[in-house]
């Protein structure tokens, strides 16, 4: 297959995977669909589609009581896939930070740049923002967290 045709096929499959994942009626079907996508012959593209889907779903479920069951079901489907597993763990960390669940400073400081950027932009936890303003890995995240803290009083 010529390279441009292979790329077109990959883009088409990526889009179809995202459509199938978005169309799942419940968490069990979603976990099954994730497992199917991860069997695609192109593991990098498949994991990318799954992570894009995780990001879309997690942001909608973050404050929902269904998040823990969803994360557990998807975690089982992701077993052995380092990148998607890490992204799900980091969404779970963001939920804990924002929802008052158990989390540690060490976890947030060790989190990926993506997770720290997302936290600096989205969380309202004074403790987490203070930590990121002082100890985040990148200047961009430290500045974003510090800017969000300006004018705020501790909760």
C-alpha cells in the first residue's frame, strides 16, 4: 500500500473509532468498544483514539457520581496500555483534587505536563494551585497556577 493511502486509511479508522466509542450506550459497552479499538493493527493510532475519547468523556464525567464506576470499567479495558492507563489515572487524580478526594502533593508534582497544565487551568483547589505555582515542572504551569491564585483567598 502506498504511504498516502495508508495514511488515509489510518485517518479514516481513527475517525470511525472515535465515532464508535462516542456511540456506546453504557459503561460496559464503552469498555468493550475500547477493547475492540485497542486491537487495531496500528497500536499508536488506536491508543491515540482511546485517549482522545477518554479526554472527551472524563471532562463530562468529572463531577458525576458515575465517574468511579466508569474509571474502573475503562481501567480494566486499558490493562497493559501504559499511555491510556496513565491518562485515566491522571483524570482520576484531577477528580480527587477537584472533588476533595484523597490525593497527595507527590502525585500532582509527579504527574505529566498535560495533567499539570490541565490542573492549573481547571481545578479550584487552593492547595493544588499553590503547589503547582511553586513546584510544577514547567514555568508555563507555575505561571498559570500563580495567575489563578492572584486575588483569591484560601478556602
